C-alpha cells in the first residue's frame, strides 16, 4: 500500500512538472509600461514625510509578482517596462508611448499631463495611479483611461458621511495655498451640499514662518477667526501645515483632513479583510509601508490579470468590456472592487484613518444606493460630466 501511494505521488509530480514545462514552452507575455513623469519640487514646512522614490512603482512590482505566481502555472507572465522622465518632459513621454507595444500603461503623472497624452483613440488601456482630479473623471475623461486611485469627490464624500453620522453640523475649513489644496477644498464644498450640509466659515492658511516654534501662538489666532464650529476641515494635501493644528486650535474640536482624520484609498493601518497579508508582502518587497498610490498601481495590474483569466485572454476590446461590466476584484477592503462604466473609476471603499488606526470604512452604514452602495461615494452616473464612455 505504501509503495502504491508512493507511485501515485511520483506520477502526480511528474504530471505537474510536465504541465509546467509545457506552459513554459508556450508562455505568452502580457506587456505593461509604467510611465512616470517627475513631480515638481515644492517647499515644505517639515521633512517628516519624505516621498519614497519608488512610490507607485513598488505597488506595480508587487502586482507583477502576484500575477506571475498564477502565470507560472497558466502559461503567461507579466513583463513590465519602466520609463522615468524629468518634470514636464511630455515629448519624451510621447516617444516612450510610440516606442512601446505594451497594451497596458500605468500613468504616474499629473492630470494635465495625462490629458495631453491620452486622446481616447488608442488601441491600449491606460490606468491613472496618481491623480485625484475630479475633472479627469468628468469633462476631461477618455474612454481608454481608467482610474484606480479614488477621486477627490470620493474622499470628501466619505468624510461628509462621517460628520453626518456624528451629527456635526457646524463646519469650518482652512485651505492651504497649493493647487491640490484648492481642488480638495472645492470637493469638500460640493460634498457638503450633496449631503445637505454647508461650510459656514473658511480661512486661508497664510502663516509661513517656522511653525515648529510659532504654532502655539499663531494657530489659535487664525482659528479664532472661524468662530464656533463642530469640526474643522483642513485642505492640506501634502500635510505641510496641518500637523501643527492639532492641540493648537482656539477651540478644542476634531480635525478632518491633513494630519487629522484622513480619507484614503489605502493606508498602512489597514489590517482587516486580509489586508495585513498584503501589507506584509509589500513591506517584504519594498522595505516600507504601502501608500495609496502603491495600492492604485497594484489594483490596476491585478484587475488586468483578473480580466485576462476570466475572458480567456481576450483581445483589448474584450478586456475593456469585462473591466467595465464584469469584474469583481478582491482588494482586501471588505467589498469587491469594480469599475464604473460611465467614467472608468474603480469603485472602492474609502478608509477613514488616523496615524494609528482605521476608524471607519466608507460608505458608512445607512448610506444606501439603488444599485451599488459604493456609488454613494463620488460622482454618480446621473451627475457625471463624462460622456466619452457612452459613445
């Protein structure tokens, strides 16, 4: 009996090795281009949050490794080329696109640069992994451009759901000087109106001294101008000054945004729904914690892999159709991820986190939707300004 079992194991192993060898002989490559244009250097008030040099790219590398684990048995592999360009070098970016045959391109660049490079007629699919810009999913959308990073509107809707749940009605806002701060602040105003709230008091951030020494004196004077409020929103996307507001405001109130309660696509404190396993694998690969841009790049290539497997390696039009109407991707966030077929935005829960823990995962209980509760976050189909996906 023991010899029979031993023989069966040997036969099984030989069969698996033969299958693997056959798959290797007939292996197909799925080519990906990671195209990154450097961001402009900007003055900062603190050096506590350095930007990793491999931000985004590390997430893509993890996805390639994950995909190729399956691909090793199924006879395919993801092959990724990386092109790193200097700030504003659109001409080199166009040359990189023209010189590449990759059907899938991850765009790690600003919204304006994506708008310049993607016209919607390409026989390839692009994935935005850096920009939260709402217009990129609205009037400037393109039918070949997908978004795995959440929009500003998705993030601010999550915050407004939270304050509504808490019954914090009196809202105040401090806005920084960066263009990203202005876009986030504008999204906050729109989200407040969407949920029947309003921001009653606003102040621009005008302090530019050494806040490490002056915060205790300057911040109370600024926030005193806001009067009484239940919660203070901070539009500081780079977390330059928001870190100095906590415990220094005139009135002791909760702070949302900046260094307070954040709304993100991914954060290092995500541990539920198997997220700890993803965090661990990412840390082993990159030697740091996973950020939202990393997660966006990872999700993009995991979605491409899932689409290939589910469609039996369909051509690019079939992959696009499946992404828009068929995919349900496991993303370690408690709900399956999918794409909105009216603007290419990935539906996904938004984590509300502080530095040490996940507080809640939006959409929150009670915020319903006729089709998908995730569509309570961001521009829903009736209000979307994107028309390219209906053509």
